[in-house]
């Protein structure tokens, strides 16, 4: 990032407050290389903060004191002391998630750790939710004429799952795993449509371009992503965020996919409840058709 450093502002209200470790992970895309070095060190060694001085940190990382000071200012603090107090407070009340990698020490240990990572990520994602934004997304979808999903890579399974749910409930919706088809439909979006982007990084060029087209053509736009101020948010009327993962499992995206699914399931349920009778009737008809088909298949 070049030019004047941009200060990141945060709500002081408890219901929308992000813990400090999470702030650093979420805003990593906006950090300079030096700032990322500081953030990565603290994220990997949060226990050091109790006895850490700004002079020690700058010496250990080979950075100047002003660089460390600007890092804390960028996160919304007056200086390193305030930053340190806030981080210790967050750690004391157990808001931070475990960020150490795990070793291959047995099926039971790996399984338990995976469940802990997913549970922790879900809880942290819940603390992220801005309910005004969530309600806006729900109302947009409930009032839409068509729902269109854009996703690539590991997010395709999440998109396929939520698309099938809305389809069974009788909503006019579209999703195709083929990115060319997604690009095609994005050029055909119009007023009354709602386009939903699902992207962990928020940087997938295919998804960003589809959202740009959808917004340009008058569709309402919603994104489910992890990184605030990532490219996809530029073309989104409403942004909902999942908690970032800082662990071995980030390489395989399991916790983040669960959190994406949880947000979309919450949206789906709330939209269905706004059209309860019609949606339940459509779901019942879909289930009856599946049962009928199974019976036919058994006769063959």
C-alpha cells in the first residue's frame, strides 16, 4: 500500500466489537509489508504481549519505532501502550482463538482439534455480524425477483448448497459452477435481481467482475467474505463477514466454509419465514417428487 496510511476505525459498541487479534487478521490486505510482519508476529505469539515493550518488538523485527507506532495508530489506538492494554484485555476474557498449528498425532487429536477450530470460527463469525446489514440482506432477497449466486474455487460447494435450498423453497434463482456461465448471467442481471457473491478472499477476479456487471446493470448486490475492503466489497450494497482463520486449516478452508454456510443458512431461514406458507408448500412438493422418483426407480 502506498501513500498516506489510512486509519481503520472500529465501533466501540460491544455487540459489533471485534477483538484485536481478529482486527489484525481481517485488515491484513490493507497493511504494508512491515505492518504485516508486526501483525504476523503478534498473531503467532500473543502471549509475549504481557512483557513486550515497543523497543523490544521493533528490535526483534528489525523495524523502526515509528513503524510500530504507526501500526498501532492504524488499528485505532493512540499508541503502543493502549494497543497492548486492549490486547491483554481481549486475551484475559478468552476472545481470541487458538492459532497454533497442529501436528499429526492421531485421529482423535486431529478430529477434536478440527471441531474446536470450526466451533471457534463460528463463534467468532457470530460476533462479527452486523444485524442491520444482515436484515438488509434478508429484505433484499425476500423482495427480489431472482437470486443469482457467484462463487469459484472452494466456495462453489457453499454456493451449490444454498442455491439448492432456495430452489426447493420455490425461489427463482440461478447458480452454475461454470465461470463462463456466471459471467454470462452477470451481463443479464437487471433491477429486481439480487446477486450474492461468496468469496473467502474477496479477490477472486471472476467473482469480482460478475459483481461489477451485476451492480452496473441495476441488481442489488450482497457479498459473503472475510476481508473488509477487499475488491468484492466495492461492488456490494451489503457486506457480511466471516472470521478469518489463522492456522494450518486455512490452507484447506474448512472452518471458513462452515461459517459461510452458517451465514447463508441464517439468511435462507429468515427469508423462508417471511414467505412461510408458500415456501413450506414448495418444499413439501419437492420432497414428494423425490419420494415418487425413488419409488419409480425401485420398480425398474
